[in-house]
C-alpha cells in the first residue's frame, strides 16, 4: 500500500513537472534567458526530472523495451565517443562541453514516464501550439516596438548580444534560436481543425518569413507542398498553395534576398568546416570518429552542421545511430493504422522531418531545441502503437 502511494505521488509530481519543462523547451531557445549562477533553469529542470524519473523507476521497476534499447544504445556510443576523444588527447573541458548537450538525450526517460495517454499527447500539442504562438506574438510586438522607437535598439542590441540568444538581421528584424518552434507550431496549427487554427497557421507562416531565415522558409514550404499534394485530399488546397507559392516566388523572394544580402560569408564557413572534416578523415575516424572534444580548426567546439559534427566526432557509428532513430520513427508512423491516431501523429512526423532537413545546415538535432521534438515523437508513436493494440 505504501509503495503504491509513493508511485502515485511520484507520478503526480512528474506530470506537474512536465508542463513547465516542455514550455521552457519550446519558448526558451538555448536556455540562457533564465540563468541561475553557473546553471540555467533548463539544467535544473533536467536534473530534477532525471532524479525523479529514476526514483519513480526504483518503485515501479518497469519501462518499455524500446526505450531501454534506445537509451542503452545511446549510452554505448556516448561511452565510445568519450573514450576515443580521451585517447585522441581531447581535453576534459572540451569533452564535457560536448557531453553537456548530448546528455540531454536522457530526458527521453522522463518523457516516457509522463506521456501515458491520449490526453497527455493532446497536452503536448497544446503546449507546442500555445508556446509557438507566444513566440510569434512576442516577436511581432518587439519588431513593432523597435520600429516605433519604444525600444532603444542600441541598448537592446547590447543586452541581447551579451546573452547570445539573438542574432540581428538589421536594426529591426532578428533571429532567435527558439524560432525553430515557429515552424513546428505551424505544422500543428495547419493540421488542426477549425478556422482559428488556420488563422494561427497563417500568422506563424508570416513570422517565419519575418525571421529571414532561408532554411526555415525553404523547408517549411517544401514540407507544406508535400502535405498538400501527397497527404491532403482536397483539390482546392492544391490550387491555393500553387497560386500563393507562385506569388511568393515572384514577389516576396526577390525582396527577401535583397534584405538578406550576401550570404557568401556564412555559406563559406560551412564549406570550410566540411573541407576540414574531410581532410581529417582516416580509416579509424571513419568508423568511430575523432571523439568528443575534438573539433576542427575553424570550429574547435561545436559545428554549424549537426550531421557533420556527429560524423567528425563519432564516425559512421554515430551516424548509424541517428539513422536508426529516424528509421524507427518512420517505421512506427507507418505501423499506425487507426485513422484518428494517424492524424494525431502526423504533425509530429512533419516536425521531425523538418528538424532532419534543418539539421543538414544548422545545429538542431543534437541539442535540446531540436532533440526535444525527436524524443517526444518516439515516445508518442510508441504509445500510440501500444494503445492501438489494446483497441483491437
């Protein structure tokens, strides 16, 4: 009886903790807006969540097999990466710097214990939609206040430059690390029924354009086209998107390219990193990488391309792990036969596809911002398949 009460208490605390943790991940960007001394609120949330999850498991002693296998596989490649980095004379400071972002993967355990029902999945959808909407509204309000001079640009720039979460496009428009969730939120609003959800999707699409981020605009538009032409059955949507897309290409894109200016500098840095990684390849590193804590000359710590950094530091073993993760997500989605569950799962799938594409040119899938959606999707698809079996 006592053990049962303790399990219920732990589960209640875990469920209560889930809401602020996910809200912070959706709107918190890199997590540096809420720093408490050497730690951030995100780090404290993570520590607390893992501690409670392990404590709960000490009583329950049960976790889904697929989650166990994924965590054990990740732990193995993490150990190999750390060992190889140490053997290759990586400093412990550099190795720990890599580990700091990678160990966030273990929050998969917390998600697996807190997402247990359709109601929990709906809660995840609500947090993502409301969080992305909050981001979009704040973004537009700040732009307007900058335009009206209510916010002093020089002091605003100095403060945000010190925090390091925002990159300025000009004296009005800017990019925030957490804006990835404008795109994720767009998919959730787009695939939700009702007029207000379509308004929300349209609003987020406008904010995505205002970020002036080529990858966000390109990949959002490509996934939108995929949805319209290959998933959605309504012909009218196809014509609307075709007309709007043509207008965007003819009118909006040239204007944006003019505002964005020359991007040869940032593109050149990416090409430089690719060439340096290629030059560093040897038979051993091809398989296991150079190890955690070992970068390249232009990027001694983290690289701009997620897949490139994984390959350089963990080799084909590391890449194979992530291919396995994404393959498992796609496999689970296509195993979902219940139509309602399929509709529930689709925005999560599109979000993961977006993060995969975005990570080809930016560091998202191997840090908490993008990793959150990947891990939550694994848990939700696994849960939907479990519920589907009980429905039969």
